[in-house]
C-alpha cells in the first residue's frame, strides 16, 4: 500500500468508528428487555472478535516482526497491565446500583476521560496495524467496531444516568471518539522516528484486547446462567472468532 492509502484507510476507519458514538440514540426506542438481550449478543460477538484478532492476527504478525523474540511477549504482558491500570484509574466498569452511583456527575466525567483515553489508543493501534499491512488493519478495524458498539451504548447510558441531557450525552460521546484521530496522528508522527514501531503496538493492542475480552466482557456474560442465553452467548463468541478466521483466510 502507498502511504496515501494507509492514511485513507486509517482515517476513514476512525471516522466510521467515531460515528458509532451516535448508536445509543437508536436504543432509546427499544424496551429494556430487548435492549439488554441485544447488548449481550453484541458483547458476545465483541469478545469473540477481540480474542480472535489477538490470537489469529496480531500475535502471529508480532512473532514475524520480532523474529520470534521473547520481547514481543513482554510487550503483550505490558499491554494487559496498561489496560488494568487504566481501568483502575478511570473506573472502567459502569455502576450497577444507586449506591455505586452516588456521585453521578463525577462518574460521568470519569467515564468520558476513560473513553477518550481508550479511543486515543484505538486510533494509535489502528494506524499501526494498517502500517503493517491491509489485512491486519482491516481485521483490527472490525474488532474495534465490534467492541465499540456495545461500549458506546453503555457509555451513552452512563451519561444519561449521570444527568446529562440526551443531546449533550451524544455530543460528548462523539467528541471523546474524535480522540482516536489524535492517536493515529501520533503513530504516524513517530513511525519514522522509532524503529519497527508496529512490533510494539501490535502486542500492546493484543494485550489490551485480551484484557478487555477476559476481564470485562466474558465476566459480564457469566452473570446470566440461563441455558438458552448461554448458548446464544457462545454462538456470538464463536461468530466473532469465525469472522477473524475468515478474514485471515481471505487475507
């Protein structure tokens, strides 16, 4: 790919991801039961795409770039720890009852800060993936989109719960999403200054994806033990993994 194509795919993908911040408005018209059912399916699919992207695309590409060096796996572990610390700092988990949401305004601001940091990282890693090759960039874009949909729905709900008006909640969510552009710009600016930048970004991304999938998404799914719902969740996870396998074959 030419550098122009890389810029086009990266910023076009980020623009698409940013538009997802408006997805919450469509769920205002669904019943609470239907919305919860749909979100759980999206969470299942998201977990599958993130695990699949990490195991099938990111980590194998990392081993090629690092020539099977152990260093890449150190960065993978660092990626997991970074997202753990980030979650601790910005209260990643959404509140579930009134006692936890006593300071709703503060929580709303912290949620925006955390979402902004996450979007910044998304932009950086997407740029790094496209700089490596198109197939890896496209697979990573799909994984980010799959994760962003349930996340943005949740973020929108948190802002409403924190007392924001609907229009302001949508606006702030969108502005937070735009930080992904800044992350991409940073990656492009540093790419020629840091040797083999992708060999650091790919394992960091894989670590983040694995942490989000196993630390946040799968535990959320485990709360519902009904057999038919568990079967649907498993189907969603397998569908996400299957999509990553299909993209690998097509690539």
